[in-house]
C-alpha cells in the first residue's frame, strides 16, 4: 500500500498564505516529487485563520523514510529561509493508506 504524508500550515495573514502557496506551486511540490513522492497536492482550507494542507503520496513507508532521511532536512531549511520569520505553524502527519477506492470508470 502507498504511504501518505500531510503537512498542515497555519498562517498569521492571508498574504503569507498566498506567498506560501505560490512557493509550493513554483518550487516545493516539484522538489518533494523529485525526492521520491509519487504525487503532491496543495489544498487551501476553509476557515480562519488562513491555512493550507500539502498532501504527498509515496510508494511505501521505505520511500517516505528515504525522503525524510535524505531530502527533508534540506527542503525544510529552504522553507524556513523563506518563511521562518512569518509566524507559520506546521503540523505533520504520516501513515499507511489502508483503504483506497478509485473512481468508477466511465461506461
């Protein structure tokens, strides 16, 4: 089964959220995929304070652990360089996908 990694970011201001999402679109998602993720997505979450989720899928736990060991420190440092003083709060979660249902095929 695949392995899921989710990062939730909470922002002090909507301008910070917009800048973070632009960085994710232009740079970070591509870097995480190049470092081993199969795919990634960013979701702008409803509610206040502004927040967003980055969702990544890895082939398995070993691929995720390789990402953590070999790439995450460098990629997190880049985010900290850009947003370290912006007041962001992160929550990270990871786990094995135990049920996955594809959309039905069109007839």
